[in-house]
C-alpha cells in the first residue's frame, strides 16, 4: 500500500513540475524583444533597431508609424542582420508614433 501511495505522489510531482516548465517556456514576457524603426512613410519596418525609441518616437498614439516592438521569435537573422519576419510585420507587441 505504501508503495502505491509513493508512486501516486511521485506521479503528481512529475506532472506538476512538467506543467511548470511548459508554462515558463511559453511565457512571451520572458522572450527578448526588439524595437524596429519604420521607414519615412511609417508603413514599412526597417532593419534599424533601437534599444529605447522614446527619444526618436515620443508619442504612443493610435498609428504605429515610427517604431514597433517585436519578440525574438518574430524576427530572423539574415546575412548577420536581424529583421522582422514578413509574416509577422503586423503582429507587433507595442508601437510608438512620431511627434506631430
């Protein structure tokens, strides 16, 4: 009887630990993110990255025309340059607008 109780407790611990690991791996907040500047038209994401767009793009208005924030999984490195995957361009996490 003690053997079965021990196996049940061990199984519960393994399941709980697995759920914890899976939850932490899929947490988007723990993923690195990158700010990318937009072109002059405000419609095309460039490969220009900034660590903090606040000085270049001071406002957070309705239109994401100055800089956009993307997670690492939304980007790729091509020829040594990080850029936003074409399928992820409209899936930004945050944005900044130009000072009007």
